[in-house]
C-alpha cells in the first residue's frame, strides 16, 4: 500500500479521473483526509437570463481521488 498523499491549502489539484484544476481551500483530517476544493466554472442562472456566467464552485473530495497539477512556469520561465 502506498503512503497517503498529503495536500495543503493552496495546492492545485484535479481529480485522478481528469477535469479542471482546483485549489485546495481546506483540509479536514478527522478519520480520512477530506479535501475541500474551490474552482471557477460556468453555469446558467435565472439572474443571467439563460446566459452562461462564471461562478465559484466548491466541493469536498477524498484525498485518494485527487492528484497534484504540475506547476506552470511563470512569465515564460523555462522556455527557450
């Protein structure tokens, strides 16, 4: 069995099955590590008259379902 993955607030993660990048907002460690993530997504609402609007989304995931997203170079660093 592999060692448990330890995430911390501010880490960028995604589901192992794929999907968009999310930021770890909170880590709950009662019995098993439960990760609270936040990301922005598109949805339609009554207030936008059916037009898509960008919203902040939140959800909890078990640590075992997440993986780190590799950091992107800032301001063109690491390019030739």
